[in-house]
C-alpha cells in the first residue's frame, strides 16, 4: 500500500502536516472564535468588543486580537483623535470564517437542546 502524500504547511517557523491543525491554530481558541463571532456584523471599537465577550481579561483580549491581526483575520484601524479611537473589523479572510463560526454556534445550540442542557429562565 502506497503512502498518501501530505503537503506541509509552514507558517511562523512551525510546520503543520494537517490543514485542520493549522486552521485551529489560527482560530481555535475560544476567545479568537468569539472575537470573530462578535465582529460578524461589522467593525467595533476596542472597548465595546472586549465588553461584548464575557469573561475575557484585558491581557487575553490583547493576546487574542493581536494574534488575529497578525494572521490577517482582523484589521485594526487607529483614528487620529484624542482620546485615540481604535476599531477592529474582519478582513476578507476573516469574513470567510463567518459561515463556519455560525455553523459551530448552531451545532452548540442543537447539542445543548438535545441533551437538555439549557437552564430554565425563571
């Protein structure tokens, strides 16, 4: 049996032999995915975006948003006003992730319903 040829992806001094592992490296942690989700409807100011994500610390927000920016998934715009205004928006690559993120969200909703995981809202 002949071995299948696997293409290597080299990115930021690391080699990936699985495109899924590579994709998950880019967007796989929960905060990166949540940032993408919250930017799906358009750009947001930095503080507004951070407040929209429950439980994220300033340090983790900065780490996650910078990673998305470095990977060309999110674009950062600084407006020359006082105080400085910073806005984030999805790039075209980032926008291409919206259907995937929404599908994962829908799967999570369906799984929670099927397993009766929603708490009653009394």
